[in-house]
DNA sequence: CTAGGACTTGAACTAATGGTGAAGTCAATG
DNA sequence: CATTGACTTCACCATTAGTTCAAGTCCTAG
């Protein structure tokens, strides 16, 4: 039973209202509707958005974040957040490894550029 | 005195002809023109493009790569490529540090998500 | 000298990304 | 019961990195 409005979630998560609606359209968060068709969010919505913003810094797209958050059940427990954290961490580490691989390719400058 | 056509640079660098023209428009490479207005590239053009592609993997945009390559003189020497390499490496390392910072933020899961 | 493959331009198009804005509707309060 | 702020949808915007198209021009090998 959601109780939070778009504006409240926006304030709690630090993003704009239009972003909150955008994230709902993209499936990062879900909302119940009032009789007057307004969105009402659960307490974990702002939380999901905060995680999403960190995930964006890691370089995940909104689509990838949707998939990541899809693994999170409604009314998530500590262990659920923990496992999300682990998956995000793993992804960040994978991207760091990719950058190191690019660095190695740069290092082999001769292969990059025979003059 | 450029001698390479668009097609030759494309083959040597592994990108399409339209991409070669695109990179010229964006200032990543420069071309002389024949009497008949065709592009003729110097030997370092394919080289620049290979560097550009690695830079893209590092996450630089075409605009950023233009700025990076702007530091490379015409007829670049080994030391010029070396310094380019160093700047690109520094940029990659900066991005790796950003990812580590994001990882740290994830680590502070409690701050991310008070439930 | 001529055939045809490679080249020229500029504009339109693609496709993804991450939202924002306008016009109109709802709801809580004084 | 009217105001006002929050809400609604959907179309649109801007950026990024090219690709594609058409109509025409160049250049090189035979």
C-alpha cells in the first residue's frame, strides 16, 4: 500500500518529479494508483532510486538498472539489498577490469601505431 | 603531402568510410585535397583513429578525443605519441578512481538505504 | 579514351540515452 | 467553493555516434 506521492519520493531521493515518473515508466520503481489516478509509492521507492543513481555512476544504463532492480522483491529485506549491493559491486569491478584492459592496449603503443 | 584515400584509411584503421569522413568533420584527423576535391590523408591518420577507438573504450566522447588529438602535432614523433599515451592513461586511471569511489558509496549501503 | 569503382556533398535518418515541458486535471485547505 | 500546488499524459528535446541516400565527380587501369 503505497503512501508516498511523486513529489515526496522526488524529495527523498533527490531527483526531479519528472525523473521519478520516468523511472516508473522504465520499470525501476512501481506505483499503485489512487482513485484519481495518481501514483502512490512504497517506502522503498526512494531507496531504489538512490541505488539507481549509484548504478548510473558505475555506468549502467537505465535498462540495465531495471534488470538489476527486477531481482529485488517487493518489501525487500536486508539480505535482498545486500545481494543487490554485491551484484552492483561485481559489475563495477568488471568495468574497472575493462578499463585496465584498455590501458593495456594503450600500453602496447607500438601495436596501436607503427610509424 | 597526403597519399591515402578515405578507403585506404578506412581499411587500415578498421572503421567504415563514413566514419573516416565523420572523424575528419569532427577534427580528429585532417586531410589535404586533390585538384578534384578528394581527401588525401597522411600516414598517421589511421594511427589517430586507432588511438581514438581505444579512447572511446576508455569512455571519452568524440569531442574529448578531438581535444586529446589536438595536442598531437603534424608528423608526430615517438615522444608525441608517448605523451598522448600518458594523457590517455591518466584519463583512464581517473575513471577507474571514479568507479572505486562509486564502489565505496555502494559499500556504505546503510547510507544508501535506511530501511 | 572510356568504363566503373571510389570518391564528393549535404541532409535526412537511425537508435539509444535520459529526461523535460505544455496543457490540462486533481485534491486538500482556508 | 475557489485557489494553488501537485499531479496526469504524451509529445518533444538534446546529445552521441555515426549511416544512408541521391546525384553527381574523379581517377586509374586497360
